């Protein structure tokens, strides 16, 4: 079986599992909304200030939500000891990891699909004319978040206090991604919307570096 | 044992000489005066930190390739010593910055990158503390160390593109850079002295980790033998009782 086919099967299993209950998605969206609302209480931004701080807030909300949402990705397998069954299947370990990364990418993107319009309404930001460029930034940023997050979810699954450990491992690592994503989103929300190619290339570079590292290290990551 | 004592004494002498040279031999800096002297140890601790983290990165890759426990021991030693050097750098930096820049801290590229570096390797140590199984602990922390090391150039690049306030490199930093010849000799001495201290501590920490591993293995063996002995003692008794 090719890696792509195996990854697609793992992806299908992850999606089926999630859409039976949709609990992870609901919790993620609500959590990110709570962060967005709390921010408006803490800083009470004017229209000009929301334009300035909005992109940062949006990405902070995504990163916090992601660091919580990605935790069950492997912890769930650990609880039911189903990871052993997955490993016994005649597929490469990268296929398992890739399937999970893609599933988490879809979950995060769905959450963002709900959150971004709500955010735009709450902070009076216009999405008209920048939708496609914003989607490009969101996809590149979210891919970086889910690749590293899924790998670290497999790491923290073996530890005590894993819910607390995952953000501790993940958030410092994501600072370059945060800077690049915020800067490129801020460019889009500015008076004259413009997409900064340097930051976009940086985001793509981040994704490539960590996707390659995950591919090289996945055998060690999932071994028993 | 004697050789180690001799080496430790030698390094102690070296660090004393470096301290003396930095405080009394190096010429006074034109604008910053005495405050500038912290630079000899600040730069030297960064240098030692990068070497220690490089050792940790190399050992982590070597552990994943070979699977030998000694590389894991070297990896954790490198990270611990690196974190100590990093902490020294993060303390001496603000001490210098307060009188010179007028602020303790600024979110500049180098400062921010180092702070993130420190946080990442503290997270590494936390991770090791929270995983029970020794094999898992070794492989997972090696994976994390590799990810963290890959992240460092990205953190630096991102911050560099963003903003920077730290003094530009004074050595080989382009036009107008360069040190007084006496200063550069003192700096070299300090770099070497701190580097030797780092290596000394690293080697001792590595030995300690190996001893800890050995102790844990022996303890495990005693426990399993103890269980065997207990089973051996109870089984015949049961058989007798059965007969």
C-alpha cells in the first residue's frame, strides 16, 4: 500500500471518529471565542487599535486553541491502546503521522472558518477583497501549527501531565511562526492591503523544515 | 582521580587568571568604562552555551541513529550545562543593559531569540522529568531536542527580519568594528576559560548520568532477582503443601 493511500485511510478514520461527536471542534471554537472576548475586555480596543492588535490576537487564539485541541490526537490512542493496533498494520509510520496531521489541519481549518468571520464582525475588520490571500496565510500558518503540534502530541502522550506539557513544548517552538503569521495577516488588514512575500516564504519554509523533520523522525516517534 | 583533581585545579587557576585579566589588565572602554568589563564573561558564556547546545544536538542525533544510551546521557548533560550558561548570559546581559541602554530588557532579536532558546530547553528538561519509561524518555527527548535546535535559526531569522537593537558584532562585523588588541587577547582568554569550565562540568555531568543509569539498571536487576528468589522460596513450599 502506498503511503498516500494509507494516510488517506488514517485520515478517514480520524474524521469519522471526530464527526461522530464533534466534541473537539465545538470545544476548540468556543475556547478561541472565549480568548477573543476576553481580549476585548482586557484592552478595550478602538477601531484603529483593533486593526493593529487584531492579527496578533487572532493568531494567539489559534495557537492556544491548537495547543489544547491537538492533545487528544495521540492521547486518545494511548488511552485505548489503539496505537499498537495501528502500528501493527503493514503501513509506514509516516502514513499514520501524515493522516493525523491532515486530520488536524482539517479540524483547525474548520474552526478558523467559523472564527475568522466572527472575529471580523466583532472587531470591525473588512474581509472583502482579501479573502483568498487571507486563506493562503491561514493555511500555511495552520499547517506549521498542526505539523509540530501533532508530533509533540505524540511526544507528550507518553508523559505525565500531558495536557500541560504540550503547550509548554509547542508554544515556544511556534514563536517564529507566530511572528510570520501575524506580520502577514497584519499586512492584509492594513489600510492598503498587501501580502508580504518575505513572511509568506518564511511560513512556507517553516512548514517544509518541520514536515521534513517529522518525516525523518517518525519511525523513532512511533516506535514501541 | 588525581588527574581529574589536577585538571579541576588547572581550570580554577585559568578562570582566576581570566577574571584578573578582565578586571585589571583590559583597558578601560571609552564610553562605558568599568561596566563594559562584564562583556568578557557575557560573550564567553554565550559561546560556551552554543557549544553545549551543539553537543546536545549532536548527541540527540547520534542517539536516534545508534540507540546507545551513552548518547542520551551526553544529550541531557549538554542541555543542562547549556541552560546554565544561557541563564548566566541572560543575567549578565540586563546588568550591563541597565546603565548602558537605560533599560533592563528589550524585545530585540538576539535577546528574544535567546529567551526562547532558554524556554525551549527548560521544556526539554521538564519533558524528561515527566516521562517514566527510560527508553521512551531518551528517544522522545532526543526528538524534541532536534526540533528545538531546528527552530533556533528560524527564531533568530524571524526576529532579525522583525527588529533588532543589540550591538552589532564587534569582531568581524564589517566597517568600524574591531577591538583593542589587549581587549581581544583578554576576551580570547575569557572565552577559553569559560569554555574549559563548561567542558569540565559537562564531562562530570555526563559521568553522573552514566552512573545514575547504571544504578537504575542494578536496582531493577536486584528487584527482579528479589522477586525470583521470593517465587523460588514460595513455590517449593507450595509443592510441599500440595504433597
